[in-house]
């Protein structure tokens, strides 16, 4: 049996350069063999995601740098619980109002100068920055 946190820990060791890809693969193949019989669903899904990336690498669809980039998001578990209409907290049951959503941070910045009414009137008469 292999647990989700074990996969993440060993994967992070590979990504930090503490163990080689070969060593990670050897451990992963041995630990994930027949995991569908005893491991939790979250561990099975994570293992499937890792296995897919390793297969893409071994078939030549990814080089090692791309493999590392693909594996990096799998190390950190990033989920947020969002509830609507007074739904139950995470782990509760009996409500269909709870959803789990991945969160991504996007930043948009825009600066704009707002003209006062007197500036609008004067800008209609002479161009900005005009010397008199």
C-alpha cells in the first residue's frame, strides 16, 4: 500500500535533486503495483497522474526538464472548499451545496487617472501639455 503523502514526499525529493529519476521510478513502480487493491482513491489518482507523466517521458514526448515542470504541480495539494447557501463545512454530509474547487491566483493591474469635471472642460479647450 502506498499513501498520497508518500508519493508527494518522494516526488518532492526527486524534484529537489535529492534522488535520481531512476531511483524515484524504481520506488514508484514497486510501491504503486496493485495499489488499487489497498490504497485510497486520492493516492490512486495521484499515482495515475505521475504514471502518465512518466509514460510521456519514457516515450519521448517530454524531456526531463518538461517532466519536472509537469510533476511540480502534483507535489502540492491545492484545493479550496467553497460553499453556497449555508452549506456544511468540508467533510460534512447531507448537503449538495458544497463544492471543491481548485484556486488559481491571477493578478490584473491597471492604472487610470480620473478627471475632475473642471479638468474635462479645460481638456476640451486645449490639448494636455500645451504651452501657452
